[in-house]
């Protein structure tokens, strides 16, 4: 069997290198779910009703681009391997677009702000898709053994959990003033570099089987993606994933709401009893 990339190696180091890209997936959306709406409403002054629709439209856009990206990957040929090639491109694209999410523009128009950040969010979603659709399809092209795949997937989950922990904690020490736009950019710059580095480690630490590209059209992407809903196991997984995401959003926004409420109450030097209860 011939491979693109490095020679196959299944030791613990290479399992961790494969899983390191998941640090991005586990951490980026913790930051976005916790701070992006706050950035738009508090730092930029956008109405909450408008700000809340941006991630929703981004998810719809994601549902369109994911099947297309899978199709494009299957039809690609590259000396790096089709999936590893897009992991390399996506590492830079997703890191840059994550940073662009937090750029401030000199306008107070809610319409312009909404259009700009909607475009930025969809751009970020596209960069994220370029990286992670090939990444999630890479493992079967690295090895056939189920037990080995399980070990590599376990390391991926370790990095995902680590990313969630780091990105849930560190930004709270950086963004100490939710009205200060520069603090959001500072945080985004630090983590975009970190996300880029972890994704590149995965690129250099993986390999991919050489095989012929699949000749399909983009129009075939969507019927193929819908057909998976026929599987009862997949529908159960989809339900579990939905409730998991819903819980994460509630916890993230609930924590931030409590933190801001406590700051407003305690800063007025009144209601000391309520302030103490909110600690």
C-alpha cells in the first residue's frame, strides 16, 4: 500500500498528532458561543435580535457547504493527498477567518454591521468546513483496523476536551471589559495562532492512502447527504448531538449573563446581599 505524507506510525505520539486539530473544533465554538454575541451587542451596539440570527444563518450555510466540500475532496488529486491538502489549506483559511470575526469596522449603522458580520461568520464557517470535512474523513484513509481507529479517535476526543477547557477559561482572563473591542481582537489573535499551529501539527503528523479520485458532480452531494437520515442509529446520534449543543449554548450564555449581571449590581455599591448571592 502506498501513502501520501509520512510513513504510517501508530504509536501514541502520532495518535496525539492526529487528534491535535480537534483542539480547534473543541475550543473555537466555546469562544464564539460565549463571547461573539456579547461582542456584537455590547462592544458594537447591535440589537440582540439581529446578532442572534447570525449564527443561525451560519449553520444553514454550513449545511450547504459541508456536502459540497466532501464532494470536492473526493474529486481532488494532490501530492499531499486530497484530504491532507485541504487540511493544509483549511488550517490557514480557518485561522484567518476566525480572526476576521472580531475585526471592528468604523460604523454605527446596524444594517451595515449586520451584513458585515453575517458575511464574516459565513466566511469563517467556510474556512472551518475546508479544514474539518476532510479531517473527519481522513482516519479511514489512514488505516483499516477498527481497534486502531478507536485509539486515534480517543486521542481526538482528548484534544477536543482540552480545547473546550482552555478556551472556556483563558478568554475570561483576557476579555475583562466586554465593552473594549481591542480585548476581543487580542484574544482572537492569540487563539487563531494556536489553532493554526495545532492544525498544522495534524497535517505533518498524518498520512493518507493513495487512491483514484471519485468522479461525481456537485449536484449529487445533497441526495447522498440526505440518504444518511434513513439510518436509525444516525438519527439517534443526531438527536444526542442536538441536545448536547443546546446544553453547551445555555451554559455558556448563562454563565456570561450571570457574570455581567453581578458586575452591574456590584459596581453600583448597592444591593450587597444580592451581590453576595451572585458570587
